[in-house]
C-alpha cells in the first residue's frame, strides 16, 4: 500500500493483502477492498463500496457515490464490485437506494472510460460496457452482454444474457437474450451468433435460438401469438426456456422486430 501521507485512506477501511493505492486516491471509512487490487491516483472509493479481489480502478473513477435519485433520503446502501473487474478512467457507479439497497457490478467485467452506472443497477458477470455508455437507475444487464460506446439505457430496462447492443443505441425497451440490437428505434437485427460461438455454444444450440426468434420476430407481428406458437411448435430446450421466461417477465415490453 502506498505512503499514507500522500493518500486519504480512512483508518477503519478494510484493505486486503497486496493492495496498491496510489498517491492522491481517497478511500472512505465504510469500504472493503479485496486482495491484489490496484487503485489509481485520484480515484475515490466512497462509503458502502465492496470491491472484490484482483480489481483495477483507474484515475478519476468514483465508486459508491450517493444516488442522484431525488427520492434518495440517505438510507444505508452499498455498491458491490465482483472479482477481476476493471473500471477505467472517470467511471461513476452510484450506490443503491431503498429499492434494492445496492448496486452490483459482477466479476470479470470491463467498464470503459466515462461509463455511468446509476443506483440499483445489477450488472452480471463477464460484461463489457464501452466508453460513454450511460445506465439509468434500476437497469438489469445479464451475463456476457456487450454494449458498444455511447449507448443510453433507460431506467428499469432489462438486457438479456449474451446480447449485443450497437454503439449509439437508445435502449427504451427490454432486449431479449442472445440477440443483436441496433437502429433507431432499437430493433432486433439477428442472433448474436459470433458471440455465442466464442462462448462455446454449439451449432444445435444456435439453431434452437434462431428458430425461437424466427417465430417471435419474423413470422408473427403479435407477441401474444408468437409466444403461443413458440410454446407449441418449438422443441424443448434450455435456450427456449431462457428466452420465453425473459419475454414473459418483460412488463416494460421488448424491443421491436425487423421492419
């Protein structure tokens, strides 16, 4: 750990083994930092931060600041960062509110420069969020999602696992699992085949997913009908259950299909 004279580390903060905290970083009292982390100069780790092992936090990042939600009334809340996650320059991650009491960024994630993660967001594992992406409050991001730069995600939106969102997208509706999303308004543009193959999905699994979305987005314009047809005509598979469960639970509605 670096020279205390050049940093502002509260003596009650819990710092793990082999942690490097560079000069001019600030660590508040109610903070837990795991082993083998690196905290760069001018990073600020505020009350409620819980940072896992082997994380890297770059200059100017602010972790666990109070929510900007006008309903926030000082209630106790945390920010949890999983292991092996990298948070680049000037990322801001706000702690939770009375809704979930926490904001979570999973393990093995990469948040690139100037990303904002608002209160009560839940981000899964192995997620990549590129520069300048903005997540409003209460957003859910599933495992293995990639969001390209300058996208903006509206509050309460859910993004399904293994999906890909193109740069500059405005995400106002839920994005189902395994898909690619682009255009304005945001639309289904196909299955994320390349990403799925990289993660070990076999040909049959990808065919299952393509069959499901052919029914949902190509053959049927009415979602109620599409779900009924998918239930009856698409063979049982784990991928089918993941997709249909996501859509059934999407009270905010899902993004549109090809037009």
